[in-house]
């Protein structure tokens, strides 16, 4: 296990380097001019533009720019925003909010996704199976921002069950609705995945053997069906934790949650390329680390998978 | 002649003298008939087989009808409405539905029905074009990696990993913020392809590696076929099933992504009529008039739903192992 982990981490290095290079290249080397974007509709002041170019090393060759960015990033120095605040401070403020939101969404989708998936998979063809299936299909086909608007309109405005927006220092209740909206699509995928796994595993020979041995229905399902069905679900959940962080943008924008997604969106609107690169680099790193953790977990859960 | 008659009578007596159980006489079961193949009948390929399964699947029939309808609306929007989607009169702002304008008007006084009809083409072309491009790019890169192996595989796989590490929406936002005001549907298609091809590449790599070692490929090599011809004629067609399944299902995701990007204001320019853009415009008046938001959202949801159901049906048909009883 230790050796496998080490090799996977070593393999991760070129991927992380490549990904950060790609993100950096996309923002700073594409035909669009980030400095021009900074000025927006205002006329460009040549002296200021030159100063900005020098500050972000944009006057140097591209690969040097990237290496300097990397060097600074390693010391968590991501430069300043237009208003002069260090980028890392703004990220540091927004990050805990997004982590809280993503974790709540994660718990929500894991609990409800698995429970509904199991109910549906065990009793295939019953009316509640059809209801669960239709609802999960609807959640997948309606975009998150529409789900968000609807939830906001009905739960927040009409029925007044939960706060409509979250604001800058959100508590548990403030984040509940954004988290449910954020987790809803993944929950639907988890329902579908769990359902198909449970219903195919229940027809396996080892389940019939267990029943033939006289095992009770409950322990057949707990010990044999669920244990085998949940492995792919756990994998999906792990990968999703990283994806939730970056998917939070929509939910955070709708519900005015001042987290990473909100910050990214605002930075894009304001044309703060530096902030965008820094956030995307961080989120990508989180995504890669989550995927590595999933692979480890997968190997630990399923003895059939060798550490090859 | 007499010998044959004798054998037959013995066989008819079921148990031969001296034997404890029944053994059929050589001609009692006509082996040749059982084993024979009607060679005049056309060969059933995997695709013909899948088509037979699909035809009977209600999920497929419903989704196919829906998709055909959506395609028809996208091709001939003029059949459904005579109005110009960009013809808006502020005096009609937020008016309720009336004959000829069943869905009412939005804030700008544009006819919601007309805009929903014309938005179909945008969403559908983004979905279909992205799917096709992803299929070509992804399956080619994956197939090359899986087929040649060695350093080619190592390089291409790491390349895939790098793109895979960037979540699609995030990557698309980074690229699109540069080209916010300009561009057409192709802008979105290219960006979604750039971050969407990786999954197809992985699946195609796996499928090709699996197919590569099958006997028909060895046979074809033995007959003198070149590796390239093997890849194109034998391996890729046989790996196509899993590639098609994954791409059909993601078609809906691309449509949703386009809508999301337009919602964030960095997708299509506001001059292009699209469901995502209209939904985004409707959000400001959600509390006063939710119906303006409802129609484009419903159109979007129905289209995506149809493609997801189609994906499920195709998956069931092409992969009998996953078929659910």
C-alpha cells in the first residue's frame, strides 16, 4: 500500500504541473489580452498597462512567466487584486464557506442518494421505485440554476421555510438550501447508480447461496448485497467531493453565498485574471487529490483490485 | 433394406435389449438439421441485434419521438411561429398569454413562445456538434493510446489526465472569459469539446486494449493486414459500442453546460436566442412572473430528459450484461 501510494503521488506530479501550465496558458497566452480585459470599457492607459504587465511578468517570455507563477504559488503568494488586497487573503476568507457548503451537499447527497437508491433497487417495479426514478431523471435534466431558482421561489419566498439568501457569514440554516441544490444532481446520479448496482447484485449467485444457507433476508442484504453495491458508489462520491467545490459557483451565485464560486464569478465579471488562475489552480489541485484518495479507498475496499 | 427396417423397429421400442437406458438410434435425431445454419438469411450483426431490442423498448420509442420532434422544431422553427424572436415591443412587457402568443411576453416584451421555439436550434446544435466532436477526438486519442501502447500510451494517457483534472465548467469559464462578447455556437462547442473529450478517450482506450487481443485481430494480421487497417477496420468498429453509450448520455450534459454558461453571462452573446440566456434574463422577474422562467426551462428539461432516456435505452441494447430484468 505504501509503495503504491508513493508511486501514485509521483505520477501525480507531472499531471499537476501539466494542469497548472494549461490553466495558466489558457488565461495568459490565449489571443485575448488580460490587461485589456482589466480596463473593460475604459480607454487603456499605456503607462498603467505597462506597469501591470511588469507586475504580473507579462512582459517576459511565456515559460518564464509560468515558472515565476509556480514559484510564487508554492509560497502561496498569488499576487494582489486590483484593489490591492492579496489574492490569498480573499481566497482564505471564501474558502471555509465553500468547504462548509460542499460538505453539507456531500452529506445530503450521500445519505439520500444511497437510501433512495437502495429502496428503489430492492423493490424494482413498485410504484415508489418509479417515483424515485422519475424524480431523479428530472433532477438530472433540469439545470442546477433552474432548480435553484425554483427552490428559492417556493421554499424561500412562498413558503418561507428557509432563508432566501445566505449573505456573508452564513450559518447552518442559511446554507441548507444552497447545499441541497448543489447536491441535487449528484444525488440523482447516486440514486441511479445505487439502484442499478443493488438490482444487479441481488441476482448474483452468491446471494442465492447465502439465502440457500438459510441466512435471513436482512443480513443477506446488509452483508452481501450492500457491501458489493456500495463500492462504485463510494468511488463516485469521492470524485464528486472535488467536483462539488467547483460546481458550487452556480449555487453560490444564486443564493449569494460568499464562497469560492461566488468569488470566481465576481472575478470573472471584473476581469481579475490573476484571481481566476489562482482559484482554478487550487480547485484543480483539490480535485486531483480527491481522485487520488478515491483510488486509495477503492483499493482498500475491493480486495480484487491489486495495487498494479 | 431389411437391416434399416430392423434398426427402426428397435429404436421404437425405446430400450434396446441388453441396455438399461434409452439410447437414440443414429437417425432418431437429425443432427444435421439441428446444426444446420440457414445461410440464405442475412447475418445479424451486433447493431442489428441492438436495433431489434431497441425497437421494443418503450423508453426508446418515447425518447426517439421526443427527439425527432425537437429536431423538427430546430430545423423548421418557422412552421410553429411566424414571428421574429428578436422582435420585441416594450408595450407588451410581461403581458399574459393571449391567442397567438400562448406563453405571454417577457420583460422586454418579446414573445416567450417564439423565443422558446427559436432557442431549440441553439441548444440542439451545441449538444449534437459537441457530441460528434468529442466522439471523434476522444475515440481517436484513446484508440491510438490503447492500440500502440508503450510510450505513445504513456504520453497520451498523461495528456488525458491533465485535461481530466480540470472540471469542465471551470475550464470553460476560464477560456470563455476571454471571448465574452464575440463568437457563435462553435465557440461553445470547441470549448466544451476541449474539456469533454477525456472520458471518451479513457473508455475508448480500454475498449481498444480489450478488442486488440481478440482472435479475429490475430487472424487479420496473419492474413497480412497492416496495423492501421486492423485498427480502422476491426478494432475501432468493435469498440464503438461503449463509446457510443457514453457519448449519447453526455449529450444532455453538454446542453445543460451551454445553458449554464449562458446563464453566467459568458456563453453565447445576447444576440443569439438560447434557452440558457432566456432563463438567465427571466431570473430577475422570477418573484413577479415565474412563467417567463418556466417555458424555456421546461423546453430545456424535456430535451435533456429525452437524450438521457435515449442513452439509457442504447446502453441496455448494446450491453446485454447491464440489461435489467
